[in-house]
C-alpha cells in the first residue's frame, strides 16, 4: 500500500502559544504564505494552556506581557490586574486567535513526532502522532522553553495510592484540595505561587524544599481605571522602554553600582523596591548580577526580610537561601509565600538535610520520616529549552539527529538556527535571550527576524539557509563568554544550566548579553546579507 501523499505547505509551525500564533500571522497575513500550525494541546495557548495550577500567574506586568504588533489590539484589550492570572492570559490569546482569524490554520490535538530535511528538494517532512505527513520548505519550532515537564524519577511513584500531578500538566477540571493532605515538591517560581493557594484550601500542606529561594513580593492588585488610562495613553513609550531594556521589561536597570551607595541609601532603595514589588527589584542597581559584593547587599536584604516574616526562627533559617546569589536562578515573585509558613497547617521539609528516598503507597518517605499524603504536587520544573525540541526526532541534511548534534549541550547560531539543519528556525531557542527576557518581547523580535529572513530568501529566489559551523562556534563562544562575565553560572542548581535534569549536559543555555544588544546583533547579521549563514539556490 502507498502512504497518503504528504500535504504541502510553504511553512510548518510547531506550537500555538505566543510564538506560533504570531508567526502564523506574520507568514500568512504578512507574506501571503500557506502556513499551518500544529499544536499538541486541545486548545491554543502553549505553556499557558498546560500550566493551569493553582496560583498560576505571570511574573511580567500584564500590559507589557502582550503583543505590540497591533495598535488596535493594544487599545482594545483591557488587562484587569498588575500581573495576569493564567485564565486571563488564555482569554487574551484566544481573543488574538479570533481577532486575527488564526484558528482556521491551526490544527489542535496534533503532536509532531518527527521532522526530516530532504536536501535534494530543500523541504522538511513532518510526521505527527496522529499519522499526518506534511511537507514545507520551512520548519519553525515555536515549542516554548518551559513546556516539557520534569517529573523526578523517585522510586515507588507508581505505587502511590493517592493522586499526583505535575504543575505543567495540570488537569483541565482543576484539583480539589479540600480536606486533603497535600505534599508539594519544589520551590521554584511555580511552587512559590502554588503553595499559598494550596495551603488555603487543603487540610494540610507539606512543602518539600531542596533549594531555598529568594522571592520578592509581587504586590499584585487590580489595575485602577487611572492606571488603565495611563497605560493606553503611553503605550508607545512603554514599548520603547521594553525594547531598549536588558530584559524586555517596562523598566530600565539602574546604571549605578550598589557599592557606591551608602548602606543607608541602599537600604532605602531596596526597601522601596520591596514595597513596589516584582522583578523590578533586580533593577535597583546595575551590578547585582556581575559583582558578588554588590549582589551580597541585595541577597542579605532579602534574607533579613525572610527572617522578619517567618515567625518560627528554625523554619525561617531553612527558608533563607545561602547557596546561590540573588537572581542567579530565575527570581520568583510571590503573594504571601513566606507568610504561608506561619500557618498551622503548613510544614516545611528540608530535603537537603533529610533527602527523599521513595514514594510509598501512603506518601513520601525521606531518610528519617514518612509523610502520609493524599495528593502529591510536583512543582519540579521543566526540561528547559532543549527538552521540547529534543522530544521531536529532528533530522538534518545527512540524517544526523538534533539529539546527536546536541549530545554535549545545545549549539546554535543566534539561538535561531542549528548548523546541519537548513531552513529550520527555532523561536526562543537555546542561545537566545528569551528566558532571561519578558517573553513576548523576545518572541516578537524572533518572529519578525525569521519573517524578514524568509521574505529575503523568497525575494531572491533562494531555497535554503543554514548556519555555518564557524558562525555557530563563534556564537557559542560568545554566549559562554557573556554568561561567564556574570554571576549567573554560580547557581549550581539552575535550569539555565540544565542542572535540574539528571544527566543533562551542563551548559549555560540562554544568551545573557541582554535583549537590546541581541536585537542589534540580529539586525546587523541581516543587514550584512545574513552573515554567518550559507544561502543557497
Ligand atoms: P524550577 O524553577 O525549575 O523549580 C523546580 C523546583 O523543584 C526547584 O525548587 C527544584 O529544586 C525542585 N526539584 C526538582 N527536582 C526535585 C527533586 N527530585 N527533589 C526535590 N526537589 C526537586 O521550575 P518552576 O516550574 O518553578 O519554574 C520554571 C520557570 O517558570 C521559572 O523559572 C519562571 O521562568 C517561570 P532545586 O532548585 O533544583 O534544588
């Protein structure tokens, strides 16, 4: 029997989150391409579709965590809170999909399992788990950076008599914690958002902490009418700042050194930032991420805050982060996280001191204790950046797999292309600044760059583009050099380094040179006729 012929497109986009939606809009409505989006989920939204755990909220300010490509969209949409909650982001993305008539080119419930490049015809051949075969000259992955759940391999999980969930694969109907004894493993951004909400509903919550974390109060609140008016009236200026800033946020990092300020001045500035809340705390001084002594001043300030909030001094000491400098792991922001440990129904277990040994039918057993539980929540993060790409069997020109090419860690040019994999573009790929940035800002830049590149190829009747090995070597060296100039690699357990997934190569994956600088580099590469890429007919 002959296999059904593959469906032919001009471009195939994998994923219908922030990236995939915008990429479809640009290629279809901007360039007039026949493009299709393949999405594993039964709804659009990507990372936000799956991360519907209690307390799920964005750490970027709502009005900046949005698309900037349409002034009408910007003016029409109204954010209700300072930080958008997961359902509100879903409403926003669904509104975008409807407003730009994107759904007709999105196939839901369609998981891409393999993609192979045929160098004779310069086309990608894509296979889906549903048995589909599609082909197109261009393949664009918009698979997200935090979308492959990392469930730790703890012996006995299958024997657990209760229910267990990973926060990134949360059931659609939600989970009722009423009257339940809940165990939460993990205290990253997710765990820090979830714990207060779970504790308020459950009979009892045990938080299993491996690494204590710094967290800044979010100070979330509804946006006032005055704020909403101000945002809409000043959107051009807000966007200008997000594009000029290091991290794509609507604030700039102070150029001043923490060490130049007097202790009193520092204290006052940190106190003001603590009261203001949010990621802006990092922007207080310019050298917090490059100078350990400067960082110590911020880290110590937060440690003292934790000691001030948590009433039991022993619990407080366990919550005080000592093993990494502030913001070298992605800093969480929270709503009453440390306060949660003052509740009678919350217990903190330090699994560095008393490691988890196994999961039993009854609960979690550490070396010294057994904790009986009805529900276990894994807030244990993701196989970040490379996980979702390597989940697809991607094969380049000579049949080499991406997994082989990245055996020692990811290697890209600009985070956008991989040598040996022509016409494949990786939106927010490793080696790009995406995860160190307010995501939509990074995403729009990537998508715009890829769109311009494809336009250039088509206008010049070029059939292929591929990163050269030399340009890749230079970029990888640059990514390392830039990271090494910061304190970021000092956080031994960070997912930036792949350190949270056993066996994953330890490579600092994001580009730490800042979004604004990255944008300039990408623009220069394009202006020089796509320097570092080999273009072919
Ligand atoms: P993170 O930031 O990777 O946090 C995962 C947490 O789970 C972290 O506290 C880990 O401890 C902990 N963890 C992971 N595996 C284990 C095992 N086996 N035992 C105990 N504890 C474990 O993921 P999040 O979902 O919170 O946040 C991801 C990003 O989403 C975040 O950075 C924002 O950008 C948004 P560890 O620190 O590794 O010792």
